[in-house]
């Protein structure tokens, strides 16, 4: 059954500590990866001016970085 929700890249770009939620990339996923990945698998320029491959490994690392940066600023 097809979903009405578009398949978009879930790579974390920013973290909202108050809402405990990530702002995500939102690029449409290529048809080839829609059923196997939540990430576009492309190299993208993120808002912090760094190039990153939007894949599962990098997403986990970026999520840790964003959470720790938010924790450091709340001290």
C-alpha cells in the first residue's frame, strides 16, 4: 500500500532540545533507496557549511554531535 507521505531524507541538520526533535534534510529520496534507507545517500552541503554523505553511519554521528553541542550550550 502506497503512503501519501513523501519519502524524504531524515539526515539530522539541527536539534531542538526543547522539543527533543531533529530538523531533517527533507530532500526527496531517490526511488532506488526509498524502500531500503531513510537517507538520500548523497553528498550534501549542510547548514554548517560542511559536506557530508547523508547515510546511516553519518546520521548517527551527526545526531550525537548535535545533541552534545546543545547540552554544552545549556550549561
